[in-house]
C-alpha cells in the first residue's frame, strides 16, 4: 500500500475478529514506528502488548470503578473487543533542556499514530481508545505503570469483520485549517 493510500483509507475500526498480529510482527512494526520525530532521541514512551488473560485483568481493573454490577460488567468487557491491546505509555524525561515535556508527549503520540498506519498497511485494523479510567490505581497496577508514567490509551488491534465497509471521510474545508502569512 502506498503511504498516501494508507493515510487516506485508515479508519478506527471497532468490530474486530480474533485474528491479530504476532508479537514478532508487532516488534517489527514498533521498530519502524520508533523512527518518527523525537527531539533529543529520548524515546519517552513504551508500549504494553496485552492478549488473552491480560485483557481480562484489565477488564477487572475497569470494573473496579463501578458499584453497579451492570456497569461493571460492561466495563469489564471493553478490553475483550479486540484480540490485541497495545497500551501507550508516556514516560517523560524530567526537565530535559532541549525537549520540554510537551515535545516528549508529541513523540509518544507520534509513535502511536505511526503504528496505526503501519498496522493498516499490513492489513490490520486499529482504534485508539482511552477513557476516564486511564489514571485509576487498579488500571495503573495492571498496566505496570511507574510513578512518572502516564497512560495515553490503548490501540485495539485485530482484523476487520467481513461486513466492515467504512464510509468515506467527509472532506474538510482546508481554508479553515491552513493559512499563509503574507511575505
């Protein structure tokens, strides 16, 4: 797939089958995604691959936030919507003289976006999901987060179901988003 085609056709897909890339394939794609912009080459991120029972443990951590059993059951089922979850963890380097924290955050987000495009190029679908429980202690514990780390969400990764037919994106009015300063 050409880059322009990958960018044009990538969509967040929520209905996924049980097929997912292997750990070896993910390592290859992450190595490629790591080539993105990263001022001072700090690598202020890490990714956590979650399959099988690890997704159940994350679901239990989601459910812990709810007293209502129906809401807890719905929350517990969320990580089971994809065969592979990729936790996106931001780990900033404190007070770096060349790369402020906001630049480091952009580098972490850039890895996740690039990884989504690379997955799409290989025929996999992904959706970046977050939620209000990103910083809940049970979620942080399951994800193995250290004190200074922040969870940015998860890529839900798998193969699209056969009936998946994404609608074309609505075109944007470029003039609302791009201006040119006079020379």
